[in-house]
C-alpha cells in the first residue's frame, strides 16, 4: 500500500524556465508542474521538451532524391 508521506521532492525552477506556462507558483517558491528537477531538462544544450516559451527549430530536408539513383548508390555499398 502506498504511503502518502512518500512524496517526490520537487526542486525549484531553473533560470531558463522563466516565462514557461508550466510554472506553478506556491508559497515555498516556483516549481515545475511537469518535472521534479527542472534544471536536469536544461543540462548541456538540450531544451526542455515541455517548455512553452521556447520555439524549437525543426530542420526539414527539402532536397529531392531520385529513388532510382538512390537505389543504385545503395547497391554500390554492398
Ligand atoms: S516544463 Fe520545462 S521549461 Fe517549463 S517550468 Fe518545467 S522544466 Fe521549466
């Protein structure tokens, strides 16, 4: 049976979270409503997946590929 006393410790938001709609303001401070450790989701160059204030660039390859040539190219690698 789950003990209600065993709650997950929530850490305060990271500086890069400022402006996100998932911030829950409480008396103890600002916390993320999605993640317990917001700073973890900003480590390195990564961008938080649930961030609402950051637009991520999606690279779309518009280069046309001739399937016949691609097939021949692939045959050459065997
Ligand atoms: S969803 Fe991401 S960016 Fe938004 S508050 Fe939580 S950790 Fe920060």
